[in-house]
């Protein structure tokens, strides 16, 4: 079992995903002013077409999202409701490539249910031109496998993903995901965190766009 792996989406896939982040809504949750989000549950099945593989994606009905306070000290135990990912995002070439890579890398069975978070973290002047990417601190998410996918960074520094062998150890990886990079982690073993984003300069607001995919094997 690989504990950590870095993959790369192709440029065309990234281009099809970028525009959808402009439609992410604010929420009324604790982090809703600076972490814009959509959330969906999907099912994945692999199909074969000629010599290649494709993924069939079933978009499941809108559902609430909860995390135990054992994993999330910031909002654990709270019932959170988010708007589903847009159908145009689910049907995009980039989303299909991302989901196929997630299924193959983690050797997930057909019919697997995957939680997908689409996030834009924006800098706020009331936070000194910064924003927390992971306000819960160093944590696990409570799944067998997760992937963080970088889509776009605009006018920001920071937002570096850190991976740890355990909660109290030094980071064994510190990396700001470039556009299209997917970092896979074994969430039962590894811990992770992301540093705050800070606006670089000028009047333009800074932001970072990411997908997070999570699944259990059973």
C-alpha cells in the first residue's frame, strides 16, 4: 500500500475545470466567508472502450455532510449543508479524468461512493489579507483514501500542503500544489494540513482553488 503519491492531470482537463470555481457560493458555516464550497456524493464505475478505460459517474442526491469532532476540532459534529456540484462540472472532461485517476490509484471497486468537495479559499482584508485553508489544524479526514487536487492559484503565497507520518511529527512533505497536481494520501495512516494563504500584492483578492476527494474501500 502506497502512503503517498503525486500525479498530474493534463492541461485540457484543468482548463475545463477552472471556470466552475467562479460559481462557488458562500455559506453560513464558520468558514463560509472565506471557504466557498460545493459538495457532492458520487458513485464511480470503470468501463472499457477499446484499449482504454473510462469512468461512469453517477451523481447522487444532495445530502448533508458531517464529520466527527475526533477528526475536525473546528466544525466536527456540526451538520453542514452545501449545494451540489454543478452538472456541467460533473460531466466535464477534467472531472472524469480526475475521478478515473482517483479510482485507479486507490484500486477502488465499482460502485464505490466518493465524497467530493470543491473549494475556493479567498483572502479577506479583515483577516489581514489572508485566510486559513485548514482551520482544523493537522488532521485526518476519517477515510481510507483521499486526494487533494490543485486547480488554480491567483495572487497568493502560502497554501502549502503538508503531510505527516503522525500528528506530532515534523512534516515529511511541504508542497504548494501546482495546477492539475493530485496528491493521494492514505488517510488512515497519514496526517495533513495546509498553511494559510496570503495575498501577494495590489488590490486584487487572492484565492486558491482545490478539489478534495475522499472514499472508504468498504
